[in-house]
C-alpha cells in the first residue's frame, strides 16, 4: 500500500458517511477497490448526480470515481 493510500475499508466508511450527510438516495452505492470508487444505483433526480460525485471525489484517499449511476426514468408528458 502506498503511503498516501487509505485502506478500502476506511475509505468505504468515509464515503458512506458523506453520502448519508448529503441525503443521497438509499439505492446509490459505492464499491471501493484500491482507491477507485465505482458508483452504482438509481438516482431519484438527475440533479443529484453532480453533488454525489463531487462529495465522493473530494473524499481523502479517492484516486478515481467511475460513474455508473442510472438516471431516473423519463416522465411521459401528460396529455390533457
């Protein structure tokens, strides 16, 4: 392990805490492997993506963030 590398277990805990504080949807998950974070799950709203990714990316020890978050389903326009 490199001197500046945070153990995956600690990094996972830190990211989880940040996501909870941010109010991220419970269907959003972070998989941690050697400082590389893969974000998966379903967003409720597309505008949640940027704050979630910024929060994860700014966590000490994160080397890279891979965004595999799914956008919310498109709403069909209602016809009156």
